C-alpha cells in the first residue's frame, strides 16, 4: 500500500505514534514505512500501546547465554 491508500484514520493514528515517539526521544522505534505499524492499528492498539510494545521489544535482556548476574 502507498501512503495515499491508507485511511485518514490510520494516517492520523500513525502521525500520533510518530509524535509520541518524538516526545519520548524514541523516534528510532517508529518505522518510516507506515505498513510496519498497520497491524497494530488493525488490532486496535492505541499509539501509546504500540510505542510501549516497541519500547519493550527494544530493551536489552541479555544474550541468553546464562552468564552474568
């Protein structure tokens, strides 16, 4: 889909997501391709919920090797 093929509601949702990310200094979490976030919109996630999920995924959880504390 091209940007012009998305609904105005989704485009407003995507703009809200980008603005939230910018305010949180987390713009790098939001793809420049709206398609990457369309599933979250279809699943009725709010922009806040999508950003929280992206932030959670981006957190370092260790390498899984069992070393460390």
